[in-house]
């Protein structure tokens, strides 16, 4: 009898519990399977693009530049002409330098002929002196035998002195002309070097692009006179474009070269672009934030 009482009691309890869960509202829960994996940390910062190398086309020398037709965005190839100087003045300089070299050449030819003539006079003066010395020796022997007068002896001595003076003068003339010829040779070398510089400057009047790239900026468009070194165009290779981000120092210490980067924003569209850290600069700098707070930041370079 007691057994049936306990069974009835247990049935009532189970029924009560079932009724309770049936009338009580259920609460939905999310269930997931626990798995193992890695946790990634992110550093988010605004950045800007840059070109690591910007090639500047500058004035090679002072002069007049012609109008430049290229504009920003135009594609150029390495070696193609992007600007040109007015060659009129340069052509005049080349002509003057060439004419000066020819003048030196003509003077040198004239001096060489003059030296040859002077050397011939030296040779003749030497022969005359040799004759005079032989003559005075012969007449001196004749004087010992009283076969010649004193006047003839003195005449022979005078001829010997004159011949010696003529030889010395002609020798000095040869030396002076040869020294002048040496100076002319040096002057001709200087004129030739100047002529080469003028010709080199003439070739530099045509300015070419150093690389295949795109015109980033045009500093000069109209014709004008400019000094040497003035920037005319800036050219860059867009395929070398990279990103620079100024990261807070406390975040930069977590970044290593080769770390993956997600590049997002309106400039790249709806989908993010993958990149990687190319360089973390070893030196930081101070920068004041928009809120006026001075911050220590480090430049990080990212490549696509």
C-alpha cells in the first residue's frame, strides 16, 4: 500500500514540474562549441600615401626655357623629352668656342713656321760664327809672320764678335717664340675644353625624363628665363607608391617588419586591401594632436 502511495506522489511531482515548464516562458540561449586558436591585436591609425622617390627635372644651366606642354597626370617614358631650353644662345656660344679653337690652331701653325725660320737663322749664325773663328785663327798665324796687317786682324775680330752676337740673338728669338708657342698650346687646350663644355651644354638643352612614370607637378608652364637648378617638373612611379602612418610610440613597439596590414577607407573602396609593414623608423618625433596634446609618434612605412 505504501508503495502505491510513493508512486502516486512521484507522479504528482513530475507532473507539477512539467506543468511549470510548460506554462513558464522559455529563454533562448546561444550555444557554441569551444575551440582553440590565436588572438590578434590591431593598431588602427589614419595614414597617407607617398612616393619614396620623386624625380625632379631641373634647369641644367641658366637660360630661357620653352613652354612645357606636359601637365599633371601625363605619362612619360624614360629618355623621352619633357622640356627644352631655347637653343639660340647656346648655339652662339658653341660657334664662338669653336671659332676660338680655330684661331689658336692658326696661330700655332704660324708660330711653328716662325720657329723653323728662326732655327734656320740660328744655324746660319752658327756657321757664320764658325767661319769667323776659323778666319781669325788663320789671320793670327799670318800675323806672326808679318804676312797680314793689324787692320785685317781687327776686322776679323769684329766679324767674330758680330757673328757671336747674331747667334745669341737668334737663339733668344727661338726661345721666346717657343715659349709663346707653349703658352698658345695651353690656351688652345683651355679653348678646347671650353668648346667641349659648350657642346655638352648644347646637348643638355633637351631635358629628358629619368624614369618611366607620371608627371606629379609642373612648376613652370610658360616661356621664361630661369637660373640653373630651378625645378621644372616632378616625376614619380605610381607602382612604387606606399603608405606612411604616424603610430603612437606605445603601439609602435608592438609592430614588426612583415606584419600584415588591412588598408581600408574611402580611397580604396568597399573592400580592404592587404599590405605589410616594410619599415619601422628607429627614431620617434613629437606631434601635437588635434586636441592640443603633445604625443610621441613613430613613422611606419607600409607597402601594398
